[in-house]
């Protein structure tokens, strides 16, 4: 049984969770990285799809100054450029995309064209991969994984940033080859793990919601 005090601690951790946009050069310890990844390992998954391949879930850890970070950045930029070109074509015939997809359009354009790195030499970059399966439930599983990892990182006094554009690398052969995974078979999501550059690092505002009792 969990106590009231246990729940208060959980509430503190949940409310302390935040997005970091600027990291110091300090690399988390291997033990801290393992603890964060373990939290992702126990996240929910599509049980039917998971029976198709073992292992169905992978984590790739790349630390600061690894030359593969530059390769990943280049591949993501190239893929974002292709995605943006396709997006522009789709918007010509899809009014909903044109009117409601400004945020996605802006993100891909920024990643493809910005002169800065997508994730400037992060202290620790973690790529999570989930078997896609017939149900295509990998995005839900990856979201569960990242949430678990984010909460665990917060409990360890580490800072966290999700790199969402990695999810577009599913069919990128060079990216999949680098990870040693078959192209098109795994969904991806990634994050940066480390310590904030300073305590005043800007954070995203909390989401606004409303509860409806029906």
C-alpha cells in the first residue's frame, strides 16, 4: 500500500517536471542514465505486437563529443527538408493541414534551414526505439516511455528535453543502418538528458486544461 506521504512525493515530482532548453556540459553518470532508461523499460506497450520480435524495445545512448551526434543532426535535417517539401505539397490540396498545421510546418522548416544544431552537442542523447507491429501502436508506447523517463529524471534532479523530430526517421535508411535496425520496422523518439545550464533557463508554460464532470 502507498501512503499519503508517498503520494505527496509523487505530486512534488510531477509538478517539478519541466522542459530544459539549455544544458551544461556535465554528463550524467552511467548509473543515472541506466535508472532513467529502466523507467522507460517498464513503460506500457502493445502486448500483441511485442510478441513478434525479441527484443521489441531498444535504447541507444550517445554521449557528448561523439561524432555520431553530428551525423544524426545531419540526417534529421535532411529528413526534415524532405518532410517539409511533402508537407507543402499536401497543404496545396488539404485545407485542414494548411489552416491548422502551421506549428508542424514551422518546426520542420526551422530544423531543415536553421544554421544552429538541432541539439548542440548534448551531454547525453538517448534514442528510444519501439517495434511498430501490425497495430502501429508504437507512438503511444514511445510516449509512455518518455513520460516515465522524464519523471525519473526529475526525481534524480536531472533535466530533460524531448527531441520530437526523431519520430520522422522511421523510413530513413541511413539512420536505421546506423542503429543496426531494419528500416521502417521501428518507431523512434529521443531525448536529451543532463543538467540545466543555469537555474533561470527558460521553460515551457504549463498546459491549460478544464475538467468537465459529466
